[in-house]
């Protein structure tokens, strides 16, 4: 609702709205599937092992679950900006949307060191 009022969510373009919802839901999947388990893990070896599992090859896959999500978000940016000819670096369309804010609000904490300080998730992941 707030995104619509602020002009950050389209009221006249259902396809763009669906793409925005997809990005927002994907961030929620990262939170529920990766971040919450890290928060709930006991500090120390259990948490460190879980972070390693989520980031690295554990079952013959190329990457762990969290690393795959990082790659999916990067591919979405590439798809929007190169394949759809939007050159401004946003997740959906060529202007800022609530999808960009949702991704930023979660992932900035990996980069700025907050998650490293609180949960041991290295900012260099």
C-alpha cells in the first residue's frame, strides 16, 4: 500500500507488479530459508558450520543455498538491465521500486558488517 502511494509500486501495470512481488517474495525466501536458521543456530561451531553449508558446496552442488540466492538476485539485475534494456540498475523497470528497497534493506546488512557482528556472517561472502 505504502509503495503505491509513494509511486514505488505500479497501480496500472500488473506485469510489473508481479515482477516486483517476485523479488520481494524471493527476499522473504532468503530470510526464512537461510537467515532465520542462522539466527536460531547456537553460537560457535554449529552456526559457523551452517553458514559454511549455506555458502559453499556441501552436496556436490556448485554453491550452497544462500550463495545461490545471491547469484539469482544478480541474474535478475542482469536480466532487467541488459535483456529488457533498462540501464539504471534496478530490479524491475527503469525506476526505483519497493523491490529495490526490500533487497537493499536486507542485503546491506551483509555488506555493512551488522550480520557479521551479530551472527558471524562475514561481510566478504
